[in-house]
């Protein structure tokens, strides 16, 4: 096993993976204001992290309090696994009109887009696992980025007396609590934008309470 | 590559001029290059004098205030832009720095539109340019030109002689003419004629005022034939009368009159209607003493039909507050006036909300203010803390009734937020079903806090034990107070918990008489006047007042004054606590004005030597009162 692992390490990685890793080599600590965050969401064929496949990835970047519309990502993937029952949620059909690319191509674009940004997702562990499994299937390592889960962050933002550990804080619930319009809900890009706005509103809440530092944001 | 977000931006922009004049694919090109900017309330987009940006802005959600700053540092609002409005157009028209400041009036989202691409696609579109020039002109138009400007603030400009009179003790009529409650109207009218007076006070056997008869009562009830001329005075008098204690100021007197919509106040020995009548203060007396007053603001509030009007009235109160502070008005009076205005604003907001509700309230209710508004200590805009108590309803109606009041709570908090009172971050508002309950549930809630005290209860006590009635059925509030005092009889542990909490912030002086400044990153080297100086006094006052079972005194300074009356041994200490509290609130308010925030954090460096000394003097009473608490509640070993 050890040998195996050793060889794996030596094996040739594609350039785009090496480029991605290079972003993490230099250690730079920047303040929250100037950090690039990327909020993203995946639409999948289902909720099985191994069996199911990613159908589309949507992502938006946040710097300061600004979301530049020309710096967004919207990818549709060619499907090997198809499940009719989830179509009604995400609305992506096998031979839809969107221009589709292969998984490997999608990873390439996605990694080049996110670089070393801090990633934000709602119920992040699922989206993270989906992307990681994709990477592993194509012989690469897992994502190196820091992650922030808006669900967890929301719970942290609550006043101690309202914390309810039993409640699943859905994106829809957060939308209504934080007054974010749920436009284009259940498309990857729509959900990514909603997640980004939710994140900004939470940051503002935390900022008011002076909790705003990296330790607080990144530690679960 | 697809960009759905650009399409959503496009969908929004296409509804508003000038973008509706553009071709679809041109507008989409612009939409792709837009930046979506999120703004918290108070965030500044650009400041007067800033070099121009390469973008202009469209409001997506929320509202942006544009104002300019005069040489006297006065902020004059020029325009408030909301959904679909453009602002920051100057760089489109002229390459010069901004002349106005743009600030988020509430939480907002704006689109920043890059000017170069906008120019490229709209180059030869005259409609677009016509619109932009007009929009630019209206945004820059300043309705408050120099002369009007002075007119607007003339009511509130320092006019020392007048304002000092305002806080003088009111000059009321002593030994007023009275008639006995068994006498006939005819006798009373003859008395009024003989003394050439327009009103007469009706008193009982013990000289306590029971009613009042004015000229208009005689006109409306006798001349019309409703009552015969020899009827008993009791039949036509207005009753009960509103009473005051004798050292009331002109300001208080007038506020009371506006509040109850009456023209006469009875001055009695102890200020209640249960003691001997000693004088009468008429509206005329008040007008004779002064000209312009905050009652103008109160009237405006009472007449307001929309939240927007309430906001402007409340903003005027801020100007008033500022000028009072500059003139060193007694802070006690200032607090009273602002508390009255805040209550009036809330009452009006509730009345407006009630009209918006689909039906009348199913049962009677009381709207209560909590925390600093409950203590009547709010000077600047702060968070709103409030709750609703409603009458008991049968089990099957409970859900429906609560839903009604929660809905009402939502409407009211929304408009209070528009007026400038921020939402309570801990959601302690009537719009939260947790704090919108029946009287029985509230009693149970308080009993639970008192008898099963935990950290959560103590956390909440600082807010909930300072409630005061604002609107609706007052007896509900009294009922709740009574029940709380009954429950307090059963335990002494609760006092110990409160005591421990009151001691959590020791006097703010460290070694070598250094100020204990904040150590964490964000507020490094700032002095937190609220937590370290004001709250210890507030907590101590609450604890002592609860222990002494005193009802209806909520203001911290008044609480200490009341304590000084009943506890002779510590009289001086309580008085100095009252004084310290007033001085500290003044510090906080002044700092708040200086930095346009709540004034919670003070930069010690910016204070003059004299101010530092003054501030320091306030700390001694904090130390002393904490020592008293330690002994009285035996807290030395209680952890």
C-alpha cells in the first residue's frame, strides 16, 4: 500500500491540477475585506455522494461586498447517470439545450475559476464531497480550499437563546429569515447567488457583533 | 458561456428608464458587466469630495440617502433613492469629484454600472441622455436653499433665554377657584363669572380634585338643553382630571397636555389625584412662558398618516436633542422629552399598523417597551425591544389570536425600523411569537425566570424586567407587575443571581487610574462606556428597585433618586449614582453625535483632560454601589 501511495504521488498530474495546487504554495494572510470568496452550488442526479453525478455547477465570486456579474461560472455536464425523478427539481434533462461539457473539462474550468478562494456553500459538505469525488475519479486529489457553510454560519449568528440544534436550516428558510429573494431557486447559478447574498448578510450581522475574524468564520 | 445572473440583472433593469430605451442585446451586454453590491445600513458608497468612480449606480433593493454636508457639519438630505432609482450620476456628466455623499439608509443591494460600456452602447440614444440629465438635475437639486434651511431649523436653533425658561418650574395659578361636588351648576357658573375665569375645578370634601368644568362644557351641555341649569356639577364636569406634582417644568406640563389632549392640569400636593388641590396650570400659562417647543414635533407625530412622516418628525427630534445638549440642558429633562417623543412615535406607528390590519384586534392588548426604551433612557436611535401582552382567550382561539398580534408586531417593527430604530438583533420584538403572549403566559414566563433561574433568564432579565406600557390596555401591565412582585416574595436566590450579574463588570479603573480599555482587535483601545459604566448602574438600580418592590419607576436616574428617598443611610451614594448615570448618558449621546453611531465606544484619547476627569469621577459611585450590593445580597461567596 505504501508503495502504491508513493507511486501515485509520482504519477503525472495534468497541468491544470498543478496550476491549481500552485495557488496554495505561497502562504498569504489577507483580511476579510480583500479576500476572494466563491459561493457555489451543484445540481446533481441525487443525494448519493458515490453513485450520483453532478449535472451543473454554478458559482459567483465575492470581493468586499461586491459580486461582479462578469466573474461568474455556469457549467452543464454531460450525463452518464440519469435519473428521471430529480428532473423535476433541477429541470435539467439529458438532451437539454444547454451546452454541455465533460466532467474533466468542467473540473478544469472550475479549478481555474476558484483558485485559492474561500469556498461558500449551503450544506457545504455535500457539494464538497461531490466535487471531491469527481476529482478522485479523474485521478486527482481533493479540494484544498477553505470552506464556509452558510447553514452553520447562520446558526452561529443566532443569539444564544434562539439556537435550535434540531432545526435544519434550509436555504429557503434562510431566504425568508434574511429577506433574500429566492430567484432562480434550484438552478446551480441561482442558488449560488442566493448563497452569496445570504453570506454577505450574515457577515454584516457578525460584523455588527464584532465576531468578524477568520477563526470564527472558518472553524465549525 | 451561459450567464443566468446577467439575465436576472437584465430582467430588472429593463423595467426602468433609461435602460428601457436600450436595445435588448445592448442591455444584456451592460448587464454582464454589472457588479452587485451589498450594503449594510450606514455603509457609505461615496463621500462628498471623493474622486469619481468609473461606475454609476441603480438601487436594486433598499434605499440610499444622498445628502450634503454643510460647513457646520449639518447633514442635509437631498434625496432618498429606492428600487430602480439611479444615483452617483455625476461622473457620467462631468469629470469631477462627488458633490454629495451616498449612504445606505437601510440594508440595500445596488447594481454598479460601468460607465464606459454604458456610453458605448448608448452613444447615440437621445432618449437615454435626456433622461440622465433630468435625473442628474433632480438628484442634485437641493430643496433646502440657504434661507429655507434656516427656516427649517429655526425652531431648534439655540435661543438660550427661551429654552431656559422652558425648563423652569411652571408658573401655575395657585389657590385656584373651586366648587364643591354637590353644588349646582348655576352656583358654579356664578363663581366663574365673579372671578372672570374660564374654568372651575370640582373638588370633594377633602379638597381633592374630581373634575373640571370649562366654558365649553356649559355651552355644550347646558345651553343646548341637555341638562337643566340647576343640575349637579357632577353631571357635566369632565372627569377624571389629569394631575401633576408642583415642581413640574413648563416642558413637562405642555407634554402632558398634548398627550391627553387637554388644556388644564391640576397641581396637587403629591402629584396624584388622591391629594389636596394646590393649583392649576392652563395651556395659556404655558404659551405665555414660551413660543416654540417640542410639542410641535409631538403634534406632527400625532397627525402623521404615514411612516415617512414619522421618520421626519423623529429626525427633527434629533436636532432638538443636539441643540439641547450643546446648551447643557439638564439631561433629566432631555431624556423625558425624548422618551415622550419615542413613545408617541411608537403609539402612532401602532395606530397606523392597526389600520392596515384586516380586522380589529380580537381582544384587548398592551404594547410594552423593553430595555432602554422601557427605562425611558433612549436618546439616540437604538435597537427596538418590545413585546405584546394580550388578554386570555379560550384555548381553541389562542393560535388565531396570537397570529393576529404577531402580524401586528411585524407591521409595527417594520415601520419602526423605517423610522430609524434598528431591529433587535436578538429578535426581542413583538413580531416574535415568543414575546407575543397572553397575560397568563407572560406571568408564567416571568415566574419561570424567577423561580428556575439559569443563565438564560439572567441574560433576558436585563431587558424584560424593565418593561413599560406604551399602548393599549394599561391594566395588563400592572397585572403583570403585581404577579412578578408576588413571585419575588417566594425566593431570594433570584436576587443573588441578579446581584452577581450586576457585579460582572467591575469599576472601569485599572492600575494607576488607567481606563480599562478594550483588548480585542476590533475595538482596541476604545472605552466601552455602555458595558463598563452605564450597565453596572442600570443593573444595580433594577436589582434594588425590585428588592424594594417599587413599581412604575423605570428610569435609572429616577430609580436612584427614589432609592435615596427611602433608604436614608445610603442617600448620598444613591444621589451620586443618579448623577453619575446622567453624566454618563450625556457622554454617550455626545459621542454618538460626534461619530454618528450609538456612542457606545469612546476614544479616550479624543477627550479633553477635563472630560477625562469628569468621566473618572463617575466611576467612584459604581465602585461604591457594587460594594453595597455585595454586602446586602451576601455575594462574596456566591458564584
